[in-house]
C-alpha cells in the first residue's frame, strides 16, 4: 500500500482551482479529497479526519469563514485560507477565526506546498494538555470552553492556540512576536486585543489579572496555581 504524507481536503467552488490544487498535491504524494462548497465539506469532515484543510473564503451559500467558525470538527485541524481578498483586514479576520495561514489568489503552487509542509511540521504535537483546572477556572480546549464560577465562555480556535501553548508551558513569558507567529499575526495591537479578550474570559478581575498577566515590555505569561 502506498504511503502518503498527509490527507488533505480542498474546499473551493472554482472547479479549475480545485482540480489544479488536487493534481499538484497528488503529484507531491498527498492523499486529497475535494468539496465544492461548505455543505459538501461538512459531510466529508464528519466521516474523515483530515490532516489539513485548504479552504476558500468566498463561496456560494455558507462562506469559508462561517464554516470554519461554526465547525468544532476542525478544532485540531490546520487550515489554510485561499481567497481573492488580499486586504489586511480580511487576512486578520481569517486568522482570528482560527486559520493557520492565508494565501491570496492567484498563488504559486510551490508556495502553497511550502506553506502546507511548514504547517504540518509545526502541528506534529504529542501529549499536549487539553483540559486544566486552577482556582475557580476550568479550561477545556477540546470543547472550546472556559468555565468560570460555573459560567461558560466559548473560545475560538485562535484563542485555543494561545491557551494550548501557555498551558503546556506555564510560567513562560511569551513575547508578542512568539504569539504572533503562533497565530500568524504581525500587528502587536491585534495580538493585544486577542489577549485582552481572552483575559476577560479567564480573570475574575481583568483589570487586575491573577493568571494571564502582562510582563511590561516583554509579553504575556500564564501563572497556574
């Protein structure tokens, strides 16, 4: 039996792009499934665990971002967004929704391949802590929930990536650059906004944080009792 590097789902309503990407990935020893819209993709991810999804944003019916934002089946699946929208605000929106990378159309097939290889290398993780309790806080990264004083707060995939890294390295100070690389954002202001939003879900008093603290001039740290 032939051995494949990974199993990839390509979701795009453009038949030409979908077929070209599939052909190129197969030539590079990837196993590939395709879907023309979010509905087709939904059916496939419910029965197949993919190693990576390449997802178009602008599709008829449900958009790629809506599909990604609503789908818990993709919690641990790396996502590359393909879109004709190359503006910074669209890129930030996509990454905040939980995508791992963003490639505007038109793109070079070799660049897509490099991005796939980089992401798959980074996501080969083992024995990660996914649930943890400290103080009155319960964090469940599988269910994408923070439970604080018996009240539930949903977290998105971007917030999950940050928490997963911090929970598995408690007490380590993460610079904004490190966090930016983790979630593929460059603007420090955008990173600060995401961390501030996350802090409100964790802390009893977000203005005087006990757990998710700012280290002035350096970055952020998660102190777990």
